[in-house]
C-alpha cells in the first residue's frame, strides 16, 4: 500500500510537467542563531521550505538536508524534519575546523531534482574561529583594522521592544505584528562582542532570489520526493557475485530500538539495493539492518547528502584585536558542553506516525505477575494471546490476531516478534532470552502490512533498559550509526540552575514563533553573568511570502 501511495504522490509532484501547470520548485532557507561561531559550537537552525513558483511555504517535502562547506569540501551535515514547510534543529561544528569562513545551505530531494538546481539560493556564510588551534584556511587574510559588519535593513512590520536589564536577571521582550498577514519567524538574543558577521544572504535576499529564478528546465524523473519522510537507501555488500544475484526479492528490515515506531520492511530490488520509506527517524542513534533468510551479505546505508558545489567562499578577515572576545566565546562553548546545557532546551512538537495504535494494545507488566525463569512459562501461565508451537521442527511464537473479517485465530508462522522494537526473526532467540530482563510485553492483535509482508499479530518484548541487553543476533545483522533528523529544539534556558557558570553567547533562541496580524507576545529571557550589548534579531516570512527581519538592542549591566 505504501508503495502505491508513493507512486501516486510521485505523479502528483510532477503534475507540473502537464500543460498549463506550474512546477513545484522547492527552495530552503535556513536562519541561524548567530553568524559567528567557534569550533565546537552548536549552530541552531530554523528552516523555511518554499515553493518558488508561489513564494509560499511548501507543504510537500518532509525532510531538508543541510550541508556546511569549507573552500575545500563538505565538513558537516544535518537533517531537519519539515511540517507545513517549517522545521527546526541544530548541528555541532567539529572541534577540528580551522579558522575561516564556511557556507551553509539546505535543500529537499524535490528541489534538488530540478535540472540546473542552484543550492546557493539563500545560502549563508558563517565565520568560525578555532580557539583550540592555530590552524587556518589558506585564504584567511590578517588585517590591520577590524572590518565593518554588513548592514541588514529591517523588513516587514514586526515590532521588537528592547531595553535594559541587570546581570543574572530575567527580562521580558515584547514582539508585535503590526502587519496585515500572519508571520512565522525565528528569534535570537545573542551577545554582540564586536566580531562582525560575514557578508551573506539573509531572508530578504532569499525572497529576491526566488523571484529572479529562471524558468524550470525539467526534473530528474528518477528522484522520488520525500512527501512522507526521509527515504533511506541501502545496498547489499559483503558477498560475491552469486550472492548478489540471489538477493532480489528477499525482504530487508530496518529498525531502531524503541516501542516499534521505527520498524520498516521492504524487498531488495534487482540491483541488490533496497529503499525504505520512513516517516523520519529522529536523533543520532543505532539502526539494525537485516536480510531475511540470508546466510551471506549484509546491508550498508547510502548517504543521502548530495555534497553539492558550494561556490567560491569569501575569505575571513582576521584581526588581532578580537583575542579577548574569542577567549570568552571559547570558554562559553566549553561550559555549555561540560555543564550539560541539554537541560536548557525546550523540545518542540514532533511529527510522529506511530505504527501501532496504543488503543488496540494489551500490555503485560511482568512485575505484576509471578516471575518465571523461562520465557515459555509466561505464555503458558498468563499471556493468553501468545502460544508456543513447533513448526517444521522449529519452535515458533504465535500471536492471536484479528483478521480482516474481525475473526480471531493464532498466526501460523507469520507473527512479528520484536525485542525493544527490533525484529527477531529466529524465535528460538526469544525462547532463550532471560525474561527477568523484560519489563513488559505489548500485544497487538491486528493484521499489519509492512512492505511486501503481512503479519498476523505483533508482540514487542520491552526490556528495562530498552537496549536489547544480552541479545545475540545472527551474523547478517548489522548495527550501524545513523544520523537522524535533528530534534526540533528551542534554547529557552527556562530551567536554569544557580550552579551553572553562565557565560552563554546566545541567551535565547526560538526557531518557530508565529504572530497573527495585530497580535503581541512577550518572551522571558535569562540574562548571563556578564554585561554587554545583546542583539535581539528576528528573521522570517509572512504567510504571503514577504521577508520579515528586524533587530533591537538589550543592554545588560
């Protein structure tokens, strides 16, 4: 069914090719909390995905890919989940980056499939200083005087009220939409230490560039738009030519530890490759990859990043007078890492698509019953929805399931058995697993369709740790590190402890605020332990696609 839907949306995405229709030409703009960083810093991201034809938010693609480039190549990446054309996330700059200017841009698969696609529409330039090393990019220029910061004229009718505040205090910042259209924007409150931002595109430049785009020349018909979430690709490796020829038609599985929300199954194609259609997997985590009924070969993920040309990047102009400011920035970065600044984040709403409906779940919390040393005793004594049977000389777990006619029966040999959300194809491994490690068992008595497979009933054995402790998998199972979509976070610092040495450079960041016409809001911001000037910066778009950007000043004394 999912493949049918993919095909339908693929056709919808390319209806622009029909006479009289406008092509869906997606372009992504990223705003950041700052334009100047030190190596090791977090870069906070806010994403807008627009249809260049209408200038409005595109609701089509669900994943944006972010690349950071030096003059010699790609140095960092991130994925941002999109919903209604908006998204948020962050990336961490590697500690090893040499001092210099870098280019940041983003794209969707739909946008990048356009012939002649230019990723630099709306690209930002970031200045990065390495306070651990004297390493510099070759084109860095040492100057005798500090360069001037480029001016960014205000756009739109979003009012910002600055003011004054004491150190280690809470200040209220008022924002008002004086315009006639709703506004979606990011808000950053950041220290102005005199190091100027590099020249680079801002949201007004992005909007102007969209209007100046030449007519579309066509699209790559082989690219499937990610209307539902990231499409993860893998290829078979670790086997010979005969092994590769035996792979087409076999089922492959991709899963991540959890409650089963990240379980996907698809068939391997004639090129010994497999495509998993996901609903976006969040966070950097481990993925489990397995080929069913295969004693040879395993799956290897294919990078989704296109490593697009970043163009010529203007050299950083380096002035010796910035030494004290850079020392403070370096100290701030290290303190945030060492004192676990994760407690200062606010998680924004996630777009989730749970595979299993909790309303149809039966949960057995094993501590509520007599604990048994053997797994099979659980099925005999109190989990009536599961039974053990021997089929063709092998013990299997059968789950009582409701078929499409609402009739209940035990599955013959096609129940989906999970341990912490990971499929266990050899049920003997569950029979031999220590039930004292299991906290609860979730039973779903329905028929499920995953890729080409039909499962009659699902049983998920969830451990106390949630990390599959002591489980030994087959040799063809591969556990790989995976870069998922960045969690959408705001750096609001609302839960701030008194024992935190507060030298934050960005003291407030929210990637997705909205104001209706005439509406106002007040945000509260915790000032740091040092004084100085702080810039309150907004960047965003109206519902009609007009640029909005503004700036006010907060003096901390």
